[in-house]
C-alpha cells in the first residue's frame, strides 16, 4: 500500500478554489462563543471560545465525538438556545432568536403531520404574509427542486424517511435563508438512502445560492460533503482543528477510496478517536473498553462460531 | 395484535376478525347471563313460592332460600299439612334477559303517568342535555386553560397545584352548595358535571399539550412563527387528534357524574327513573335504564371515533384503538 | 322518617356550614309575586298532594302553587338553601334542618306513620323484651332509632340493654341475614324487603304501636308564612279535599292510581304503603296540633324528638320547639 499524502496537501485546483472561497463575503461569523449551563453537578461548560467564519456558498461540516456540543452549537446559531458569551453574526449583524434568515433541518421528522407536503412547504411563506396563491407557487417550485412534485398532496406519514427530509429541506429553502443549518439530517436514514440524499443535497447546493452548515458524526459524510470540516472536541466543546478537505469537486462516490479522502479520514479518526492516553479515559472510551473486556461467554466453549 | 387469532377465524380478513370479536365480546356476557337465568340447575339459590301450602308466612311469588324452603316442607310433611310448592329462582337483583328486554320496550312505550309525568325518552333527552351543557361549559374553560398551561411552563406551574388539589374534592360534595347558589333545577346538576370534568380536563389536556414534539414548535420558530401564532398554527393543530381523543374520554367521565348530578335539586332525568325503580326493587327496569345509558355512551363514542378518523386523516393512531 | 335514603355526613356538614349563608342572601320579598314553591318527595302522605295537582284544585282554590318533586334529602337541601317556600318533612327533620339555620314553621300535619316504620326481628323473637343482650342493626339518629328507644322503654328496657349496630337503612335487609344480628329497624318498602330476605322474620314493634311518634308535616319558611298567610291557608283547605278523595272508597282507586303513577309503581304495589300511613284531615290535625306532652300531641312528639336528637348527637343545642309550632293555620276558618 502506498504511503498516503498528508491531508494538508492540496492540488492546484483545490488550492485555487479555496483561494476563491476566501475572497467571498462572510455570511456567518462566530466570535468567542461560550455556552455554560447549571446542572445538578454544578456548572457545565458545553462550548468554550468557539471562533469560525462561513463564507457565501461554502459547505461547512461540524464533526466531533458525542458530548462535544455540536448540536448545542447549531441550536445557538438557529436561535433556539441562548449562549453565555460571544457573538453570532449573520451578515455582520448579531442574531437573537430564530429567524427566517436561517433555515433549519432537524434530524427527527419535524414536518407538521397535519399538513400535506405542499402545505408544509407553504407554512413559511404564509406565516410571513405571502398570499395563499403566491405561497402555493413558491411551494410548487421548491417541491420541484427536491423532486417531490408528485407527492404535493400526500401527508408526511405516507412518505419514506428520505422523502420526508427532502420536504424538510424544501420547507427550509422556500424562505430563501442566508444559511441552511442541518442538524444530522440524514442520521436516521439507512445507508443507501443516506448516500442518495448526500448526492441530492450536493446537487441542490451546486445549483442554488445557499450556504450550508451541516452537523454530522459520520466522517465519510463530512469529507464527502464539506469544503471545510470543523472538528470539535468534547468536555468542554472546543474547536480542535478546521480542516480544508483536499478532495476535488465535483464529488463522486468513487472518491471515497482516493488518497486525499483516506488521508483526511485518517486525520479525522486521529482527532476524534485518539489513541488511549495515560489515565485520561474519556467516558466514550471507558465505555468501549468495558464492552470489550468484560463480555461473558454464554455458550459452550466448544461451540465456537469463528 | 400480539398473538394472532385462533385457527377458526384466522383465514378471515383482519377487519372481519375484529368485527367478529367485537360482537363476541357482547355476546359472551349475554350468553352467560342467559345460562344463569334459564338453566335451573345453574345457581338459582332461591325458590319462588307457587303454592304456600300450610306454611303461614309463605305467599305466592315470595323468594325463599332453598334450605328454608326444604325445612318448611319437611315440617309440613311431619304435621300432615299441605306441602308448599315452588320453582328454582334467582335473587330479585338478577332478572332474566327477557324481562329486561321487556322492561326496555315497555319503558319507552308506557305513556307518562299523571299530568306532570314524562316519557322515558324525554327523561333521557333531559339527561343528555345536562351532560351536553356541563361538558360544553367545562370545555369552554378547561380546553384553553389546559393548552395554555401545557404550552407555557409558568402558567402550568401556577394553575396546576391548585387544580391537582381541587380535583380530589368529590364533585357530589358540592351538591348542596350548588343548589344554594344555582337553584333547584338544571343549574346545580350542570355545575356538578362541570366540577367533575373541568379539573381533570385541564390536567389531561395540559399533559397532552406537553407531549407535543418540541421539534415541531422549534421548526415553526425557525420558519418565522412567533407568539400566539405558535399556539394557533402549531400547538393546536398538533395536539388536535389527541385533544379530540381526550375529550372523548372526558365525555365518558362526564356521564359517570350524571347519576350524582341528577340526585341534586328536583328529581329529573334517567336518574330519577333508576333510583325510583330501584327503591321499589324493580330491577329489570333498573337494568334496562343502565343498558340504555351504556348504549348512548358507547354509541356516541363509536360515532365520535368514526368522525375522528374523517377529521384527522393524518393521525394514524385514530385508526386502531 | 328519613324516607329516603342516603345522608352522608359530608353532605350534612356542608349543608350546615354553607346553606344558612346562601339562604340569608335570598330575599323572600322579591318572590312575592311568584307561585308558592313546595318541595315534596316519595312518601304516601306527601305524594297525596299529587291528587290536588292533577285535579287542578289549587287553581280552583285561587292560589298559585308550584310543587317540585325531589329526593327527600335533596328537598330539605333546597329548602335550607331558600330555593323553595315550603317542604314536606318529618317534625324531627324540621328541627334538624332548623339547627343548621333554616328555621321553619309547621303549617299543618299531613300524616303519621301507621306501621310503615318497624323493628323486624328474626323468626322466634316475638317481642322487644326478648332483644335484651342481642344485636339490633339500624341507622342511628334516624326515626327507627327513636322507635326502638320508645319501644324498649315501654318494655322496661334501656338502650344499653341491646347492642346497636349502625348500618344504612337501605342495607338492613342484607344485615338481617347475618347470623349475629337479631333485629333491624327500617321503614317500608325496605322493611318489607328485609322480611323477604329472612323468611319468617316478623315486625315486633311498629309505628302503629305508637301512633304519632313521628309526624309528617308541611313546613314553610317563616318569612313566607308571615308575608303570604292567606295563600297558605288556601293551600291547607285543598288538603282536606285530598284526604277526603283518598279515603272515600269510591274515589280511592283513582287516587291510588295517581299516587302510584307518581312513584312509578303499580297501584296494587302502592296500596299497602298507603295503608301504613294515616293521613290526617285538617279536623284530625287540629286534635293533634294541641299542647300536650304525649305522642298524641305534635308538641309532645316534637319535644321528644328534640331531646332524642340532642341525646343522639344530631345537633348539640336543643332547638326552641315552640318557634316551629303554629296551629293558627290548621285552625283557620
């Protein structure tokens, strides 16, 4: 096996692309963000001094071990939770509370079950005062974008998981937000549907003027989708590294085995699942070792399956 | 359906199986009732006297314990007096099905006695109106308070401890007070239904509201919804099927308060009929009236359930209950 | 005679505590133009009024009366709350209701129980004297309790000579079937059911043995009595017609049919109940409504009940019996 290149090595085209991205205006800026809350065990620090910028039409993934606060981060950005210190700036203006300028797609099926697919998508425009007709026009347009025109009159419970998330994406996009926040949107889907949805999302992103911040715990997904990957570490949640993904665009499923892809994944693995350090067991690691070492055998010793 | 059906009906479509079992769930107890009533060797702990014979205190139609009857017969035989005769019978509180069926029929066909008397169906209609208004008034306040309490934590914590306390106070205890305040006619009766329903209603509906998936509200907020529109556009439609189901259950509770409610103030409604007939031990009429209440309650709930399926096509839990 | 039926302690307590306040709030002056409202319930002496209602005799007498049909205890609740002008009850219950604040004036006697209230003993026991040292089940504080004490006294016994078991009157038939219970106290039709439940059991002492132990009366709110005296006298005149109609063998079947219809039973079933009740015409009432200390006087009966109620703890302080009694309506020409 060939030695892998460094994940820091970028081809000429990739480097040029990042240079172009850096020329674009900043859509979202997070400055010195802290999140602390009181719990039974005393004060817990969920996020510590988070700083990053997302530029127009950039696709940024946030990844980290469980408990790193990635969900808290995106909920603060969406305005669903408060933060303790620091600033969240959208187009240089601080945000407070949820707003139409930030669309959100949740992991759970957050569609309104009492509304048809079309009415779900019309919800945003109607709330913001569009007439019924123009709201319906908008909804049809965006349903067409996600390829669900045929299901306009179906209820959410009649759709598959993947289709529901496409409706959720359409519902968020119809408001034409500055940034689309996605909180592990494909986490509950089976592998095959998830792969399709990833490709579909990239397709949408390529064709729209939309910036995406995407939370995931799936390393392959992060590398496949993102321009940059923001790696958080847990307890407290801090930015460990921001990685510029060296895999060239357009991204194709074949690239999963490319050297750049594997190098990046190795790096992410190292950051997220570090080799055991002396005495400093993270809860996740402690759990792993407990599973491996203390399994009791319930079958006859002679009855070996391996 | 955890264990499936016995082979006899397993080949039928599921809806047919369900219908068959539903019919069976009524037929079985009726069958048991018929057997106990019509098979003289089953139970029948009494003897109904036909001819008193020489026994002084026997009268035709009197119900006597088997042992007492045998003892008296033995004494008569020893004294050479006429023997009493009788047939096995059940106690007075278990009339046979055909007697109840007849009471059911005659209850509706007997014209009212006296000038201020009422037909049985008029009594029933009066009772239904009591329930209806009690439930409407309770819902008018209980539903909004429940939804608000379930939506806003502060409001919920403000109202619920008191309501939790109050719901333990037995509604019938307020009877005399209700008469003092609201007079002797329908006012105090409706008030008892309201008291019996309202407090449970607020708590149940607040709880239902709390169970609404928080993600739905958050999604609506990220789509630009604020303030009161969160309630009208998201909370209300979101809980509506469950709210409807809660209301159906609460309506059933309201019915259970009917009997105590109608004992207050002037005698009226189906309760008057039941208590009066029970006082004179006409248990076949009592059973008939109880069955009528059951039919009305169960029937209206079936209708409401069916209506619910039409009203909430998206709610899959309405289908299989 | 608590003809009916359930009187929970809670209800009584609430009625005592709350009703006088509500009653005080209701002014009778405002109701002057309204018909006289009379609450009545299921007891032969009171269902008798139904005859006058059906025959339109009040209209003929020129008095506007509205009868409201209640459960017995509910009728007293309504009276205590000031929602009706008068109610039919026993003289003892008039005192009990009054002890809670709702005073009344007994305008007239309707009847006395003439055998409907009874002590029923198991086969073999033939007199009250034989109950010595045995268990007797009845609802304490009610009329059967009084009946038993009255009978024991006559038999030369004291209350402590028997063991009282407190049960609801409605449950006495089942109670009599218990092995260690020798007798129960109940009124018709419950007492009849008790005799059916234990074949061979017999009444050993009934209200017929002490006529007038308890009288049934029409008692009215004192304010209404004062303000609408003439109308009440007209109501009483109608009563005479009712008693005559019921007692006349020619018209009795029609009267029984009306009364049975109101109670929801057949005339044949109703007749024995009527026989256990001695209806009092105004003339007969006059003879009872005279001062005296025996049971042949409403004064004497009411005084005895008053003492009994205090002794049984129904209320703590004796009522002023004279305030409840006013024979002038019965005696009015």
